[in-house]
């Protein structure tokens, strides 16, 4: 007599329905091609909805402040594919469209510092799992976010110092603002709906 299979069967959802959710997000990343920032940490939130195999949503993130590089925020929306599995994790892949807002109040950029807006395109790859199949469920996940800034700018700066001879010496330069970033994110939040 064959033994019963006691392991849950993993399978791709053939008839996914709908759900909406809200999630908190934290992460770390690296910004390349920028003179202002390198490594950064950030926190924010995500509103997400999915129907069948499609998802769409909006997000907001704010990076930590650096004394010599200012800070930045990132806000926008995304659309993409939702790939749910039963008795396993769910996957998603989306394109994000938004704006990264860079600011630095350092006096070397002038009395008001600088404020730069860069349109940004992102690739979001995620994996998550829902705690149970009721109408409301806890969802935990993580992912990789790749973002490219468009409209990057060079901001001029000037520093004046007095040398030992009492002469005022000016040093001038530019800071490249914007770049390409890769970030690892961790999400936790709640779903409401009929999704697995």
C-alpha cells in the first residue's frame, strides 16, 4: 500500500485573484557615479495591489543624511508581473518610474545649498511570503532594486580660507549629483484580499 505524501505540494497558482497591501520598507544601497553620496541606508513605504498576474503600486523612500553629501528621497510608482505560488514564496518583477530629490545645505554651494530633481527609472525584483490565507495576512519579503537617474547635474561649489599670511584663498569645484544605485530591501506589511 503506497504511503501518503505528507509534504505540502508546491505549485504555481493557476487562478490568482486580487489583493491590496501596505508595507514598510528598509534597506541599504550603493550609489555609483555620484560625488555626493556612496553607500546609504533608507526607509519608506509601499502601497501595492495585484490582480491575476499583474501588479501596480506606489512607493516613497528617504535616505539617511550625510554631513558632506546631503540626503535624497525617492518617490514614484511601478507596474509589473506578479507570480504567486501555493505552499511556497511569491515572486514579482516591475518597472518603477519616479523622481529622486537630492538636497545638500552645505554653505559651499551657496546660502541655500542645492536642490536637484532627477527623473529615475527602476527595476524591482522581489520575493515574499504571506503568513496565512485569510482575508488579512502578514506579508514579509525582500528584493533587489536597481535605479538609474536621468538629468544628472554638476553643482558648483566654492570654499574660501585664510592662509597663514592672512590672504583669502578660494578653492572651487563641482559635485556630480545623481547616478546609478543598487539596493537590497526588506519589506513587512499586511495584505487584504483573495490572494494566496
